[in-house]
């Protein structure tokens, strides 16, 4: 990975680039729209790296914090 940016969860806007991974700095639930368009909630994610390709991180349903997207 060569780029990283803080992600502010948003229910209406996709990220400018699909992620290759997410870093979660504060444990919790993470509701995302995956690269294929499906929306899912990852319940109880621990702090750390998660190798998921996402187009959007939703504010509704997301309780995880300090989210960073990498690509």
C-alpha cells in the first residue's frame, strides 16, 4: 500500500478510491458498501488492520472510530 487517508463515515458519498484495507483505531461495528456494491455490517471489529475493499463507510450503523483507508 502506498496511500492512506482518514475516513469520515458518510451515508451518501462513496470514497474517491476503493480501499485495499482499513485500519480501525477504535473497536466497534463497521457498516460498509463493498467493492461489488453489497452493503454489510462487520459487527464487533477489533482494533487493527482489516483487508477489505470498500467503496463507502456508512455513518449509520458504524460505531468503530479512527478509521483509515489504505490503497
